[in-house]
C-alpha cells in the first residue's frame, strides 16, 4: 500500500514538473514515464474527442513541436489524485497471484472487456464518423445526407443499446459477482434486441459499395474519412474495418457464452439460464445469418440478371435461382446438337444462347418456359444419350446433358420446382412423367391441343408426310411442322392457320386435323383424307405396340431405292407380316413381307449378324447391329412363319 502511494505521488509530481516546464521535449518523456509507472489495469481516461488530439510521441519527429494543453494536464492530475482512481488501483481489486479466479468468471470478465472495446468502436462509428460526415454533408452540400445514412444504416440504435443497456448490465453483474454469480438472466433479457443486427448486416455490402463510390467521387467526403482514420482513436484502421465489427459481434457472443456454459459446474445455479441464453444468442445469430443469406441471394440474382441483359420481364427480386448450366439442344432439323445454356428459377426456365461477342449481356434469352404446367422426363435415345425432355406451355425442348449424373440432376431440379409450384397452387395437376422407354412424348391430349407447345418430330425420323403419307422431296414436297401437334407434314396438309393459346393466340401453321379441332370448321371435299392403302399402317415405335421392332440393314438389290437401313416392325395387331419403313415415325411402310411359310436362315461365316428370308425364289437379306439382336429377329420371324399369334398383351414379345 505504501509503495503504491509512492508510485501515484511520483506520477502526480511528474505531471506537475511537466506542467511547469512546458518544454517541447518534456512532453514525450513524461508520457513515456507515465506509461512505465502506470499500474496494470489503470489507464487515464481519453480526452473528450481523442481523434482530434495530436499524438504526443510525434512531437520529437516534427519540425514544429506541438505543446500539450494546460487543460489536458490539469485533468490528468485531478484524475490521478481522485478517490476512484486510487481505489481502482488498490491491491485486492484484481486477484493476486495466489488467488485462483473461477473459470466462468474469467470468461465473464473477458466478455465485459471485449464489450467495452466494442462500445468504444461503436462510439467511433456513430458519434465520430457518422456525425462528422453528416455535418460535412449539411455544410458543404458536396454529397447527400441520405448517402451517409445508408452507409451507417441503424448503427445509432446499435450503439445506444450497447452503451446504455448491455454494457452497464454486464458491469453491474460482474461487480456483484460474489453475491450473484450468474450472467444467463441478463443475456436472456437483452438477447432479443440483438435481432436489430439483421438490418445492419443486410445493408453491409451495399454500404461498402457506397463508401467506395463516394470516396472516389467526393473530395470532401474522402477528406473527412481520411482525417478520422489518421487519428489515434481509429488505431490506424480504416472505416471499412470498423464497420465490420458489428457483423462479427454476435458470433463472438455465441463463442464466449458457449465456453461459459462448458466451464460451469454441473450443479451451478446459472446453468439452465445460461443454456437458454445461449439458445437465444444462437437464434439471433441465425436471424443475422438469414439476412446474410438473403443478401447473397439478391446479389447472385443481380449478377444473373446482368448476364442476361437486365430484361424487364425477367428482373424480379422475388425469384430464386435454382440451377444453371450448359446443355446441348437436340435439333429436329440438324443432326448435330447445338450448345445452349439454361437458367432454372423457382417460377421459370430460361433457354438461352451464348453470345459470341459478350459486350454487356453474356446470353440472349430465346425462350421463357413457365414452371407452371411444365413437364420433364428422361428420353431413351441411342443416338443422343443422357437426353431429357422439357415440355412447357410456351415450348417443348429435347436437351442432352454431358453425363448421366448431370441429366438426373437437371430432371430432379426441374421436378422439384414443379412440385413446389403445385403445392402453392392446388388448381394445377401434379406433373406426371411419361412411361420409361418411350422415344417421344405421347401425343397431346385433345383438350391440351393449342394450350401447350408440342414436341416436334425430328425431320430425319420421317420420310413422308404424317397426314397424307406422300413422300417428301427437296423441290415439290418439303417438310413443315404443325405448331399444334408437332407432326412433320407437307405444305398441302399444313396450309391452314389457327390461333394457339400458348403462342399468345397468334395465327400459326397447323395441319388439317388440328385445324378442324381448333376452329370447328369443316374441310372442303377436295382436302379430305384419302382412303388408307395396304401399306398405310402407322409405324409401331414402342414395345407395347409391336412384337419386334428395330433398325436393320437391308442388304442386296432386292430393296431397290429404299436405302441401306430400314425400320422393321412386326406389329401386335398384324403378327404375321413384316413392315419395313424408311423412318420410325413414318405413317406408311414402303415394303411389307407376309412371313407365313418363309424359311429363316441365320448367320454366315463371313458375317454372323446376317440372316435371310427365303420362299419360292423370293430372298430378303437383313443385317442386325449385334448377334444378340439377330437371334431375336430370327426367333420372331420363325414364329411368324409358323403361324404363331399372341393370345393377349401379356404374351412374350422380343422388341428392342
């Protein structure tokens, strides 16, 4: 006690000597001595506006030494001589070397010390940066006041809460720790107010952008910030660094309180309250994290909109981006797929084309398909593996992914968006996937005709008009698509116009069947359908319609101009006849072979995939892609040649 009194007296005497001398070099020496003799934990109070005070240690380096004010020295001397100052430095205020402070109390003390430093940082943000910038904005009119308020958001409310409520409560509880060794009830009472941080956190990214913009744009704005940042109170840290403190504060509370609960004895009276307080802090952190997540979602959404060119009918802050990525578009005219890009939102699918010259927007939106009423399913296509179908009211797309996993991921993402829409709107039926193994979308139901975009049949899948069965050619009978059903038809059969609801009721080219249904008009006699010929049997492309079907190579001169490859079918409803089509979707076969009585010869040593049909001088030679496929064809033809017919739909079929 006596030694401590001597230390305080020596410090006070040094101040008196320094006050009397008032020499330039004495200032730094007194400051140095004061720091060396100061008791740990005791620090003189900062001046009223520390960011405006000069740094005493710099006076030795400057060409013009600055004098320390007499008012500051008198204040310092009075503080050193006051009772509270002496009392705070008395032995016993802090635990001595031989006294072991409880672990939970150490954590509470750390919480209090960090809270003091945090309140000082909030004071700097609110009372110094914020107020000085507001004062400059009102005086110089060099930048708007609203910009300043947007940068600092609700920092004033946060500062008042911590300075007037949270910090005093913590201080009082630590001062009376011997009588009330608990902190959980205090945090429980004040934790709900921490949700005000979500507004600050949500605005943080925008605030940083505004700060950078106006720092470059306005010289007075930059001057105020630079002046405060160079002050002692700022600690050589930038305004951005100080603004980050509130964002990091709630996680800091959570860590300290979690450690506090772990250090509490099992039977401690504060254990239940502390655990509940920890849950409330966690809830406040989640609330803040939700604000950060929402902010990140909006930022990602804005980035996507910029890549799409900021089109008015697309930009909507309520949207959620679910998935994006490149795909290949299977063309109904071209043989090679085209590179495309998809953006899947919660309410729409954007089908885009990458721009060659990416100035501004990176993609051009070709089609927007509403998720409402959309259907998605996998396609089984040997030519285009990993393909899937997206059918919407505006358009139907055949797409190809880069891998099986990517295709499944796209289907699942689209189906999840569809299901979510269905849950919110019960007036629409749930999306139903087509049967596995189909090579094309089922024909549109009559009630859907014109209401949704059909799947277009690919050009190479047919060699003749799907209505009149006349073969196509490059000059007099070209291919066209019916916009209602998607069939490939000739110009004569598609010389009609009907309004389609999915295309904003614009008149579009349709075939005569769709024209009759959509308009109710009766066709003229000269345009009515002709009687079906013996070869005009619709190709059976699925196993449910045929006993056997696949592509076969047609070998020899017997086939004439039909080509080296044909789609061969033994239908269920005509099981004793082999029909050969130029393409799977053709409406008329170019050849039919009655199989009854034919002899089937399998394989030769030269090529085991070859097999033949022979009867009375008639010889047909086929070549399958594999030996296994050849064996199935031989078995099917032998059964048909013997007169076998299926008794029911459950009878065995050999379809590919």
